[in-house]
């Protein structure tokens, strides 16, 4: 195709037809448009935006650029959850088996981390033997048999998104709401979902720095997803402080298991139950949010989701004996060092961005998609805002590859915490729910 006229049209703010966008995605995926022209187009979109109709056409064209999961008829609704990413955000891990035990099918297609934001697949890859990239047929088979799968995007699933995301990352065009919406929803629509809950984060360590920007993204996602036939809600959640008490791949798996055992941190449990409750209401399995929350809590506390977790990871290749042995260890990194409070008081600040940067620099995150990571490093035992700490009390533990890295991380973590003389109220975690317009 002749792509230059489309670049010129978008540069001038003109609206493209759905057929033009479909042909663009087809040709680009087939290698018929050079990357430098697509980069120019993305920059034009970044500055000029896309209309709702254009965003919808782009999303559907990206979804249809590869294989779409096909599930047999089944009374269990197909549902999923997506998070825009944060520090310590391991909600997907306990949520998937919980949803399966609540009578859902969960084909959870997840991604890897980049920068300070952790990736669900990286966490799962810290489990001995776990296979995070099952082919599409295997995903369908396991969802039907086990009820849930957490895996990565196959090579043939939404290939247009893979190409465009890499180019957006290299051309500083990632922070475009229409392009974000198309990237997220093209993958979720490829799962054939009936309902979706979104966790859109804002704050110091979130992709969207303010609540207002997070709301704008949430509204765009919810509106388009609903137009495409998927019952969708979004929760706006605070990412000024980490979720839970652990950040780092294996440490977050351990904390997820604690949540399934009923011994996890309160904020993690709160968000897991909120996501489950909304999906129960969205699919008509519960009449009210309060009833749905009680149903989800009872299921989580029954021990069933913990057993389902083992069933899920074993079905994806995990060695359960090796996993249990690893869980029993206090730490798997060579060195552990504690950051201690300089004086008695109350935790007034626990900065998620600084903590995320420390975890990344310990080797637990990536600067580029190709970089390797150390699954065992990270930070745990994080003191939460509002908690009392004695002088010398632990504010955090650093898990590092060697003593020098541990000492450097502890020195940097001092700036993440503030201890006040007077009690400080913890900020609310879930601040708003965005639903489709009536």
C-alpha cells in the first residue's frame, strides 16, 4: 500500500477510515511498510490523537492480525483482569485460581516487566519448571480442564501489537491513550472474553501519574471494550506506595501464596477480592457488590484456590516438590540486609518509585526487553504507611546478589521512607470505579 498519504492525513488531524487502518495493520504485519514510516505515523498519532472510531478500528485490526483463542460452549463465563502495572502488584497470581474456583474460565494472557514495573510472567518464571508460554491450543485445553491459565502472548497472537509496541517504546510514543487502549484491548479481545476488570493505577510509580489521567485512560478502555461486546469495569488504584510487603519476582510469588493461604497483606487481599467481586456482579453471578465480596472472601478462605493454584502451576510444568522446597526457605538470594528505622514513630511515607528502582537495579527488572533478570533479588518486609515502628525496627529487607549491592540498596532505600512522630492515616487503595456510560 501507499502509506505516505495516511501519514500526511494524520499529521493534518484528519480522520482515517476503518478500511485504511485495517489495510495499514495488514501491510505492516506482512512487512510491507518500513518501520521509519510507521514511526512517523505513531508520532502523528501521539500529537493528533485518534477518534473513538479510529481507535476501535485499530484495536480490532490488531486483534485480527493473528490467531484468536476459540473456546467451546461452556456455562462458565470467560473473564480476565488487566493491570496497568505497579510495584509489588501480584494480584493476577492469587486472582486467577480464585476466579476458577468461583466458576469462571480464566485465559489470563500476561506480559513481562520493563523498567521498574514488574511483569507477571517474570514472577511465574521464578517457579521451578513453570512454562509461561504455552501454545494457543494448550491454553484452551488447560482453561477448559483446570479453569485458569496464566501465560504469555503466543508468537501468532496479536503480532501487530508486538511490532507496534517495540516501535512505540523506541520512539517515545508510548504515553498515547489511543495507542495504549489499542495495545491492551487487542490482546484481551483475542481471548474471547465475556467480562473484564481493569486495574488502572496512578501515582509516583504508575504509568499514569495523576488520578485525572488514570480516569481518562480508564474511561477510554471501558467505553471501547463495552462497544466490542465485553462487559468491563475499571478500578482506579493508588500506586504511591507498593502493593503488599514484597517487590521482586520470587518474593512476590511467595506473598501470593501467603494470600491464598489467608496470611497475606491486607491491601493485596482487598484488591484481589475487589476484582473478583466486580466480575461476579458483571456476569450476573451475584446481585450486589457486597454479596459478591462475601462470596469471594468465603471462597478464598476455603483453601480451594490454594489447591487450584498448585493444580494450575503443575499443569503448566511446575515441579511442585521443588516449589514447596523453595517456598520453605526464608530467602533464595545470597545476601539479605535489613533497613532499620532511625527512631521510633509511625511510617508516613513508603515511596513505590524508589523501591521499584532499587529492585530493578538489584537485577530484578529490565532496562530493555532483551535483558536477563535475577528472580531472587528484591525487597520484602516493607513497613506500611500508618504502622508504628520502634527505633531499630525493620522498615524493609533487601535481597541481593552480594553484600556490596545490599549495602548500596539499603542506602538508597532510606530516601523511600519517612517516620513521623504522630500517627498517619494510610491512603485508600481503591479510589474510584469506572463503568460504561448508561
